[in-house]
C-alpha cells in the first residue's frame, strides 16, 4: 500500500458540506493584497466558479506573522484577538484563511484563548473587545476539502490537468497547529493532493511535503532559507514533477523568487514553477492563465496542449 | 548565576520539566545545523532555570518558527513558543541579540504594523536594509516584483479604528 492510500485525510474528520446558517468570510492577510495578489485573484475566481457565498472580512488587521510573536507575545495575542472578536461581531462563523502564517496565528490564538480562561479575560480587558470563541478558523485547504468538497470541485472541471505531474507542498504552518485544531495529518497531509487528483493531475509521494522553506528568514538569513528551498526543489525535481502546488503565499514567494539563483548549486535541471493550488483549480475549471494570475509567477507554468 | 524558572508550567507552552531529553525536537529541526546549542538543550537549560545560559545563544534567534519541534514533542511542550518567549526575555533584559539581523527585522516588521494595522512590504525591505547598512540587499528582486505588480509603492490604507485601538492598549500598558 502506498502512503497515499494509507494516509487518508478522511480519518481527520470534520463536518462535511456547507450549512445554511454558516456565514463564510475571507481573511485575506497582507501578502494577498500585495506580493501575492495573484493568490487572491485566483481564489476569488475559483470561489465564483464554485458558487461560494462569501464576504471579505471588514477592518481586519495584520496577524503579526512570526515577527510580533517573537518580540511581543502579548501584542501577538491582542492583534489576533482583535481579528477574531471583530469577525464574531460581524456574525462570521467560518473565517477562511488562505495564508498559512495568518492561519497559524489565528487558529493558535483562538485555541490559546479557549484553553486559558484567565488569559482570555485579560486579553478581552486589554483590547476592549470581547471574543467568546464562536468563530471557526478554517484553513483554505480545510475549506475546499471539507466544506466545498471534492465532488463539487470535480463537477466544475472542464479541462482536466491530464499529463501534469504535481508535488503538493503544504509547508510548515498549514498543518502544525494545536492538535485539537488539525484538519489533516500533520506529517503527511493529503487534502491538497486529493484536490489535485480531482483536477486530473498526477500527484507524487515525496519527502518534503511539510518541511519548512525558511520564509521567515527570507530577508535576514538568506543562506539558511536558500538551503531549505534548495532541498525542497531538488527532491521534487528528482521525482520528475512539472510543478509544485502550494497554498501558502510565503512558500510561493520563497520557492518562486529564490530558485533562479540556486538551481545550479542544487543541481536542479529545469525550472520548477510553483503555482497556487487555486491557480491549478482555475485552469482546470477552464480559465485562461491570466485570469488566475499565472502571469505573475516568476517561473511560468507551461501547460500541455 | 541567576536561576529563574523559565516558562516551566504554563497552559500555553506546556511543562518544560516533563522533558526527558529524547531529542526528537533537535533531530526534526530543519535549521539545527546552524545552531550553537540544540533545541532539546535549550529546553533542558530552561527547565533547570539557567535562563542566563540560553538567552545568549544563537539558537533562539535562528529558530525559523516552523513548529516541527513542537508537534513532535511526546510531552506536548511547545518548544517554538518557549524559543519565542526566550527571545522576548532577552530583549526585555537588554541583552544584545546574537543575530541582530533577525531582531532588527522583527522590530521593523512590528513597527510597520503599528503604523496602520497592515504591513507595507516595500517599506519593510527598505527600512531593514537601511538599518542593517546593506542598502542593496535583495534589490535584484525588486525590479521584477515591480513589473509583476507584486510590490506597491503606496502603503496600504489604515485599518479603520486601528490606531485609536492601539493607542488605548499602549496607554493601559504604561
């Protein structure tokens, strides 16, 4: 039995399908407004085609990413509590978060505040906002896999990605959340692979699915982050993939912009594009590449005729 | 030597004194080869209360915050959380970080959020480079990013009510 068969995400249960009383909202995060605007573009296109009823959350602020929690833990909690409390005020029940870093911050904060009532009370007092804990923070993969569902995604496929071999890269923060909040297997997740399979792509087993790409050291210690990116790209290229599908804007920027410098050093034969999974979905749903922002990726994805 | 208990029993980070030194954290760490002491040694020193020893390490600043260690820990110690709390402790005590570039970056990033509630990536890159006195670092990327409309010259608009909200918090803190 291959790991793909053995490691079924279904074990990692979660309520399936969308309910009437759910209010779905998107928390875009800073990077989707600038450096990863193509992620937002493809996401909005795909949601439209999937007939997802959603709004964009109002007045959200930056989650603080790795930086704030490294130097000011209280502020990290408060920034994220503000987002959660405002989402709750806006009646949002499902907060869909595409960026892995934002997702990790929001879901961890929500968990931490539920774990520790004293801390929650203190944060509520400090921020002047009350968060009761009614918002379900959902990773984009959790949302697509569990709420939208493979069946619906499959129905929309017009141009299957046949002949495309994909390595699905989850990165570190998508699955490494507090244990009670997981939506997929931490070490070897499959939700993105299942989505890619439904789109008609061939997915491969590989070793670096959830390894860190070092994006938090992107500007500060480039030697480390280049080494991490190099390892990921080399393993994927040795498996003969055409592209690496990602769902985190940090990973995408890091894999995409760094690889031209390091391809020789890590003996990577050909460019490895790293499209967002939503861009692949858009293509399979019949969109033109520009409609899902593929022209904004550094390494371009050559689709088969 | 000062011996204070470092985050040994908190709901958030788990109980560091439960650590039995299996070193799963260190073997799974993607950046351990750059560190001066390994993550399980950090936890050991922390649970012994030898705060002074850990606050001066490279390790706490090299940690990439990927949580590989935390999810592997058989005793549910949030090692990444401990690392972050040690960074903050080092700063609070006025200890010069062993990796000043990391610390500077985090400060630049956080300050930019406090300006308007969202970050302006171009500003962060620029301010970081200037503070590190390496004005042309990563500048090879900028032109292509501009061409692909991935970097914006103008900062994002202020999040409604953010600055007022922050001001109130900071005044309470004092």
